[in-house]
């Protein structure tokens, strides 16, 4: 026991709250320490002063009851005049109540916004489309198992995202220029190979692979997600038959699930594609059939809904002479690693963009089952919105491209076809076919000519992006909230020269009206094109 | 033996309070008047010592009884009335103290410098009273209220804990700290005097 401990023990000592042993130690110290003894004396004096004052006669107490009664009456009167409001309805009480009201109003507003907002309606579109797909595809019933909401970018992020995607996101590798065809390849038929990547979706990455001529090819790679706990969703899209038909399929699964998709290419006799997807590895293998009938580019595009990096990219190419695929014919690219692909810094978990998860699909899905019923199942209001968007689109289209496209497209016709009230029985088929046929008559020198207007409703997964669908097909393209409009003119001559021009607009419906973003304008033309 | 044990409670038994409360709730305003007159002196005394202002103390006392008047209908039977009422009083005093502080510094009639010229504490009881009252005002609110409840109202540590909404150990600790603080304030005055 020393002087440090004593000050805290003096008061308990005076109150008799110390144990006998401790009290004895304190007293022993006080007997020997004058400083601490003085502290005890001061404490005793202070307590004695308090007790003396407490015992002293108090000031006379006035009778407050009369004043209290008067106050009681006054307060009761005020309560009456306040029309039932509590006497506690003073500002000090009003503030928390006001805060509660504000919070309640915000909650109600938030609920109403989500109920009636375009985002919610987008989800309805998606479900409608999926339902119609299921009903119309006898061979392959498709069910939407899960709809997940992702965050949608705000305006600034949106602009940055698409600028990156459109202008800077692609990296081409022309294999034919950098290295000769691999053993077993067709040296007389050089291969153009392009591997592109970019940010097709917020928080996701797109990987696109295109090969020139090989009939048999297999792509293998590993996709390593940055977040090992984040399940990966894939969307896969590939084409065949001279780009005349695109098939698209959506496969979503977790890290450990596997899915396999077989799609029969009904428009050619080349057999079938087999797509293996499983456990972060994907490959596209084409085999079987007389390969010499295939001379159009083949392509594979995959989207990943998470950040990550690409490793071990391998391409197996083969000649068109029907030689079997062999492991030793793989072209490996270890010396040319792809750069780390980092998705834009878009925080997750802010709802809006929808992703839908489909079960394992193993049966062929004809393309016509994918898109046609959508328009027919729309409500009048939904169709009205689409028409409105097309009208906006067409106006912008005309403003930007009138001079360039004058010889190709009568853009007024785009407006005209947005008025289906003049065309009873209009369907998604005859709209575009009519345009196509008209222009075939006007431009007989074109071997093929297509106008693709691809619009999508707000929603959906960071999985799909635009596909230049050809005539007669609609694509319910779920990319981002808003109305996604892509117009594409793709014309070609018999010698392979082609003219392409396109514009991509993004229309976002806001409470105050439509907001239009133009984020893509592409134009390529050979000298021989008009 | 503790001080609480040595000094019997002067607060009347709760049974009497309960009877008055039952009568008041049955519609007898006179029962509330009896309660009022029974406790007004104590409440006023606490408020005076805490606020050091007669007018404010009377006002706070009336406000306390207003709250009691309106709150008695929700008062739990069997609870201790006087600790419940003291809790209201302590809350009212605290609120009033904050309101006074917002208005500006409190003007006191006697400064600490003047106190040094007063007779020694043991000589004049009135000087004692002024000295202790002025010193109490220099204590933090919590310490001041603890000392008032303990020494002037002679509440036990358990009752203080209930009034101040803390446990008994904390109530004792607050009392010790308050006494230490009071001693530290008074000691220089006495030393100067010597």
C-alpha cells in the first residue's frame, strides 16, 4: 500500500466499505504518512461540511400547490386549444416525429419507385419473354430460375463504361500476320484470328474470339475470377453458316457446376457445335461433317459477370480437310499473355440490371423460338414505349447519318414502320423483311443487304451485348436499364467487299423523360462501295 | 457501518404513497395534493441545491409535479414512488441546467474570491452553507446530484442507483469520486485560511 492507492480508498474507508484487511492496511499507511493523513482530514472535513449543511435548518418552503394548480389549469386549457395535440408537441418532440415522417415518406416513395419504375417493368419484360420462350419451344423448355439484380451505372459511369468498351476495349491479334498456321493448318488459306476483350457489362468482362477459316477449332482457356467466392456466370454466343444465323444461348452456373450446350446448325450440313463449359473452362469444338462447305468466320463470344483474368488461352485449329482434331495441333499463346482484364470500378449490389439464371440446357434451341413471341406478348403500353423509342432513334439516326446513308437507306421508312397502327397485323417478322426486300429491289447489285435494328428493354444480365442480328429477327437484348437500340447496316458485294455502318444508342427512361446516349458510331467502307 | 445504515430514511413508507396514488387514480384530487405537499419541500431542496436559483428551483419542482400528475396513470403499482419521482426530478433538473447553460453563464452572488474573506468554516454555519453551496456548483452535474441525493436526501446507494439509472457499484463509485472532487475544491480554501 502506498500513496498512489490511498486517495481512492479514503472515501470508501469513511463509508465503511473496505474490507477489514484493506482498511487495516490503509490505516497503517495513514499512521506513517502525513500527506495521506492530511488528505483524510480534508475528506472528513468535506463530508462533515456536507452533513452539517444537510442537518442545518432549511429555507422555508413556500406552498407551491396553488401555483401548481394554476399551471395545471393553464396547461389543460392549452391542450384543448391545441385541438387535441399533446402538450408535449413542442419543437423538441416535433423534430423526431418529423424525422420519422420523412423516413416513412422516403420508404414509401422508394417502394413505389421500385414498383412502378422502368426497372421493375424491365423485370416483367424479362419474365414475359422467358415465359413465351418456354411456351413456344417445345423441344427445350426454358425456365427462369432466378433473377438477380445488379447495380446499374449512373450516367457518368455509363458514359465511361461504353466509351471504354467501344473505343478502347478491343485488342486484336491477327494470327496470320504474326505466325504461320500451325502444323496441320491450311497454309493456302490464312487464318485471321482476333481475340477481343472489353467491358461489355458493368462489373463484367467480355471475351470474343473470331477465327477466319478453320472448320475445326477448339478454344480452351481458363478464366480466373478475382473474387474466388463470387460465382461466375457465362453467356455464350457463337455463329455459323456465314454469319447468316446467330445462335445465342445463355448458360449460367456457379463455380463448380458444369453445363454443356449442343446446338445443331440447321442451316448448313456441317454437323454440330459442341460447347463445353465447366468449372471455369470453356471451349468450342466443331467437328463432324464436310468442312469444305464452311468458309465463313466462326466466332465465340463469352461474357463473364465478374472481374478476373484470362490464362492459358489455346486455340486448336485444323484444316478443312477433315483431319481429326489432335492435341498436338494446339496453338498455344504463352508468350503473348493477355493483359489483365479489370472491369470498371463499379460497386456491386446496387440493384437494377437483371441477370437470369437458366438451368442446364442440353437440347437444341432453334433461333426462331428465342425472339419472335416477344412482341406479340407485349402489352399495348409496352409496345407504345418501343415505338416511341424507335421514333427517337430514327430521328437521331436521320440527323447523324442522313448524308452518309442517303444512297443506302430511306431512313424515313424507319419512321414509317414504327407506326403499326397503319399496318394491321404487323408482326416482328414482316417489319424488317419488308425493309429488306424494298432495298434489295433498290440496290440489286448487293448480294446481301441487311438492316438490323436491335432494341432491348432495360434490364438484364451483364452477360449479353449487341449482336448484329439479321433481317427478320428481334433480339431481346438485356444489357442495361433503358432501351438499347442498335442499328446496323451491313451490305456486301459478291467479292467480299462490304460496307458497314452502324450506330448504337442507349435510351434511358427517366421520370422526366427519355435520355439518349450515343456511344457508338462505326463506319467502314471499301473503296468499291458506293 | 455505512452512513445509510446509520441514518434511517426519512422518506415515508411507500405504502402511504401507494394509498395516496390509489386514491388519486380513483378521482380524489386531494390525495395528489397530499402527495404534493409531502414531497414539495424535498424536491425544492434538491432543485435549489442543484440549480442554485430559487426561481428556477420552484419552476422545476412544479414541472416535476406536472409530469407526476400526468404520469401517475401509467405508474406501475408496487414500484417505489419516491425513486420514480426523484428520477423525474433529476431529469428535469438536468434539462433545466442545460437550458440555463445555453442562456449564458450563471451569475452568482458570491464568488470564490469573496469566500476567502469569509470567516473560517467552523466559526459560522451560514458561511459553511454558502461555502458548500458555492463549491457544489463547481462540481460536475452528476457528482453534484449524487452528493445531494446521498447527503441531503439521505438516499441509500441502491436508491441512488435506481434514481440515476445505474447499478449500485456505479452509484458508490460516483459518490466516492464526487467526495474526492469536493475535497479537492475545498482543501485550497482551507489551506489559504490557515
